[in-house]
C-alpha cells in the first residue's frame, strides 16, 4: 500500500524494537502499513468513536486484525506503561499533543516519540525536550503542497541554541531544497508583516527582525 509523504516519513523512524502506540490513529492507514509492510504489532487508538470505526474497517479490509490492537479513549489513558516504549502522534495541534504527553506516569518506559505537529513546532521541540528527550532525527516533508516537520525524539540530554530550536538541530545539519523553499516563504511573510506592524509594537518588531536575520543567515542571503 502507498502512504502519503507525511505518513511515510513517520514510518522511516520506526525500528524493530519499538513497542508502539499510535495516538489519534483516525483511519489507521499508518498502522496498517506498519503492521503489513514493516511486520510489526502495535496499538492504535483514537478518542472518537467514528474514527475508531473507520480504523476498524481499514484494519479488517487489510487483514491486520492480528497485528493491530485498536483502542478507544483519550491519549495515553488507554495503555499501561509497560505495554509501550514508543509513541507516534501525527496530524494534531501542539496543545493537544502537549496535553497527551503531559500524562507523565505513562511515559516511564517510553524512549522514543515520533511526532508531527500541525502547529507550533518550536514550542513542541521545547516541550518534548523538557520531558527529558533530545532530537535524534527530523526532516521536512512536502505533502499536497504543505511542508510538515517530522521529528524523532529519544531519551537523553543535548543543549540547543536558539537557532537549533527554531529551525531544528538535525534540519540545520542537512539543509535541503525544502528548507530553502520553506524559509524563503517564511522570510517573505515576516518581511511583509514587519512593514505592517504599528511602530509601538516594539517587542514584536524586534522579534520579527531577529527571525528575519537568522533566516537570512541560514539561507545565505545578505
Ligand atoms: C487529523 S487526525 C490525524 C490522523 C492521523 N494521525 C494522521 O496523521 O493522518 C487527528 C485524530 O486525532 C484524534 N484525537 C484528537 N485528540 C485525541 C486524544 N486526546 N486522544 C486520542 N486521539 C485524539 C482525533 O479524533 C483524530 O482522529
């Protein structure tokens, strides 16, 4: 089966030893792929009954009942800590992801979090790092004209500069054409915004000037 670029990027970070829960599985196509193409058993869950029903249909359709343990419920409430060592969360906003990962007693055995947030990737990096994780791998991926960030966090400590948190430390090490595309657009957006900001909004002006400066530096623009 063929996954979207976004979901496919997540599967690149799945390893044989991972004991996975995919939270917010919705259609469960990611889970069917992990079960059938990567040969793994895993837990898939969703808070909405409609989503779980959709997932159940796909799991049956692709004959993955043996591999996928489907559960209905909120975030990590549906598992015991010893059942998992890896969490996948994709396609949600930062605040929902933060709420889910704040259930700290369920994280005891978790040594890997693969995450794709639809919003606030910078806040997401800071938050997951504050839980005792570091960024192992990450990449930009384009899907239907939208560029997403997929991050693999693992247990550990690493110090990060402002720029590393902003762009992503591993993304900075490997600046590809998506990087240029993504930040060229952001640069234009911030430059336009700066022109429109009222002169009394000094903090915001300084903040945007700083972002423009660091983006230009990484894009090698003077
Ligand atoms: C936009 S879909 C993303 C589906 C899939 N993960 C993907 O990336 O394509 C988000 C899903 O997360 C589920 N969801 C939202 N909050 C949740 C929570 N606290 N616990 C479990 N599932 C949740 C929603 O019901 C929805 O099915």
